[in-house]
């Protein structure tokens, strides 16, 4: 690294932001914290732009056995505090095997009642709800948990899946209910699935992360109801809880399904000794933040508490501050996170080695202008397309891509591109940060839609 030449841009460097929330906002994501009503010190609104109730919105706190609400004052306090400090709220959590309280053992009908009551109570004041939390089993089996609410899964014809008419699936059915409530109320709330040990493509020793793969399959299958995926990211010495260097690739593959990805409950054991990619805690924090920043659809990071001593795992000293009771001191990990956020989504330091030439060159290399290829991820009733725009032998300063969708297919949203039209011939063009592409280099955008999109032939024009 020592010999890397840092290219100075002619514009003066923007002043670094001095709080996590400001630095994150500049990079286009939120930086949040788990909180409780007795810990709403000024630092909460100063450093953080999103709040997750650490315990006050869990069923054991707010649900009655018939799916009604009770004891919502703590949750109300947190939502009000967030609102007056201009923070987003993540509702946590509707369907969970743990801290289920009076809902333990409840039927899907009762869960559905609770889902409706809880979502409607706070409406769009909740930006994201964890609809289903921790549905998958420990120890990298890739199976669903053999623990209530799995009892609401029913494989009616015994073919080994939950997809047939007559089958029930607590994950799907809870999301369907939540989506109905959101749509009926015209709410902006996004619906998330959240889990732990799903962070990397692999776990210790390079073993495939089957739990992450199982989550991926769930999101792909039920994509029409699921808006976002949370990686809890409680990193510790468990071999399935480590930080691997394929964290970013795993975030990316979920993002490619068209969902937002969040790091939802981040803490990092300060003696994490058997991880693949990091030495000290600060360095590990930096890596997690960078992995998120490098994926445009990774739209938020939340740490699970303010200070080590007030953490649910205080012995791991896994957070960004020491101290307590409103008086906190920043750790090295804090400074590393702030610094990484301040670098923004696009790293400013050029790679130390020249980019590797792709091993499979395009069959007909474009002379000048640009070319585009599309890769498609489809499921029954929907699809996500990722389009790669490659500049020809000369740099380009803007691009547009035209695609004709088969009849019945409609684009519902796009990222990293402006869009005009949603069916038939649809036009995409660069946004401010991805119009300039050097000769032979590429950039990507994506879009999501309903219906079937086959035989897409993108036509690229350069500006
Ligand atoms: C933890 C809280 O931090 C503790 O205070 C509580 O005693 C138990 O739950 N995954 C989750 C969180 O989704 O809700 C958990 O929070 C931590 C693990």
C-alpha cells in the first residue's frame, strides 16, 4: 500500500463529517442504533439517524394472546423520540420464536391479527418492520428452525415444499398478511426478514454458508412480499459468526434480487480471533462498513447499542463507545467507522494493481460508444434484471440503454439509473455518479418488474 499514488482531484476535498449519521447520510445510507426508553440520551439523536427498539416492540412486551396490543408506552416513547430527532424507525419484531410472550404457540390467524394491529398502530412512522426474525436453524444446517412457529408450515401433498395450493408456510403467510396491511393502509413501510449467521457466502474454513443460502432461497421465492433483508451481524468466536471476506459478495447477491439490504444488529467481539479477514476490532468494523458501502442497495447499518457496558453481550466489548448512562467515550472502532463512512460509496484510493482484463472478452468488442448485456433472475410472476454497460475503446461521459419488454411485463423500480417508461420500450440513462465510464470499463444498473421478461436485447448509446 505504501507506494500507492493517490490521485488528487482538482476540486477541494469536502470536509469530513464529524458524526456517524452525517457521514452516512452523505454516502446515502442511515446509521442506526438499538435503543430503550431509559437510554434516550442526546447522543442517540446526534450520532444516529435510525432507531430500533431493542426490546420494546417484541411480542413479549406488546402482544396479548389474541393478537391485540398492550404496554405500548415504551415503543411509543421510542417512536416519538425517533421522529423528533428525524430518525427512521425499524420495528422489531412481529414473528419470532424467542421473546414471543403471549403469542408463543399461537396460530397463524392470531399472528395475522397481531401483524395487522402492530403495523397499523404506527403506520408509516415505521420505515422498516422485521416481519420474520430468526426463522432458520443454528449450526449451518440450512434448515428452518424446528421450533414454533414452524408448526404452521404444512406440506399438504408431502412433496417436500410449501409451494402448492393447500400448503401453508409461516414465513410466506406472515409476509402476505403484512403486505396486505401495508397496501390497504397506503403505508410506505417496508417489510424485512432478519437473521444471524447469514452474513458471508461462507463460514469458517470456506464451508458454504447454508443458512445464508436458505435465506436467499426464501427471499427469491417470496420476493413479491419481501422488501428488505437484515443481516444481524453479531460477530463473535462462533465459527458461523465470523467476518469472511465474501460479506460484500453476499450482500450483493441479495441486492441483485431487488431488495434493500441492512446490517441490523452489528456488534463485533473485540477478541474475534478466528476470523478470516481482520485483525483488530476497529479494522473489522471498517471491513463491514466498507462491504455495505460498496453495494448501492445496502442502505443502512445499525449497531446493537451504544456502549460496551450497556450491551446485551457486554463481555465481548463489541460496540463503538465505552462509558455509560449518557456519558460515552469514542473507541478506535468509532473512529474507524466514521472514517470509512466519510470515504463514501466509491473508494477514492485507486487500486494498487491495474484492473484484471476479464477472462471472457465480449465476442464483438465495440469500437467506440458502449455495449450492454443483461442478466436475469426470474421467479413466477416477477424478475430482477442486472444490466452491465461497457464503454468501447473511448471513454464515455453518459449512456442510455433501451430495452423492449415482452407484453405483460412491467418495470416497478430501478436503481443506479433514471428510467422512462415501464412497459414496452423502456429507456434507462445514467445517474449523476455512473455516467462517466473509462474505455473498456463497466458500470451496472438494475431494475425489477412483474410478469415475465425473456429475450431482452439491450441497445446502448453513449453520450
Ligand atoms: C436481545 C436484546 O439485546 C436483549 O436485551 C434481550 O434480553 C434479548 O434480545 N437477535 C435479535 C435481538 O433479533 O432482538 C436480540 O436482542 C439479539 C439477537
